[in-house]
């Protein structure tokens, strides 16, 4: 199990929690602490919208980190495998699992696909889709996959 990879995703979780708690504080205390006096060109509506879109925004960030880990893992541990510049996450998951000699559980694969579909629906439509999972669930699914990988060689 690669603790280095899992720690990279945990750091994204920390960013997510900091943003969530910071936005909640600002939204609850905008007038109480006269926050508006210290913040320019940003309105309470901007903070509310940021809070509304935070799950989708950080799911994109988490997904990007996961994809980056997969690309790095192939480059580090399997330098004989050429990674196309436009490699999609499906290809990366399949290639990494094949290179490491494990089969991805179909339920886990469906969960990973669920995160990819949500991300793509949001990115390509600009509309906020309804989520059928939490940030913690997505993090858990990514970590479950990464738990099958050894540490990087470099």
C-alpha cells in the first residue's frame, strides 16, 4: 500500500475542509464581524455560490490529484509504458491495475466511474448536478484503488 499516494489525497481533503469551514464562517458571520469591511469586490452572494459549488469544485481537484497519481505511478514504477498526453482516467485505471497485476472489483470500478461521470457532467454542462455520493465517499473509493499500489520507486 502506498501511504505517499494516500497522503496526497488526504491533503486535498484538508483543503476541502478548510474551504468548507471558512466559507461557513464567512456566510454565518458576514455582518456580525463586519467582514465586508476587509473584503473588496466580493459579495455575500459570491460566498454563498462558492459554498454551493464547493463539492463539485473539490471533486474536480480530488479527481485531478488521483489522475496525477496514476500518471506518476506509471512513469515511476513502469517507465516502459508510454502514457499518452491525453490519457483518460479509464485508461489510467486499467493500465495501472494491469501493470500491478490486480483486477479492480466491479463495485469499486462503478464507484470510480460515478465520480468521473459527475465531474464530466459538471465540467461539460456548467450546471451543478445532484450528487449521489459525498466527498468522503469519493475519497474512500480513490484510496481503496490506491491501496493496491506499492510506493513509487522514485
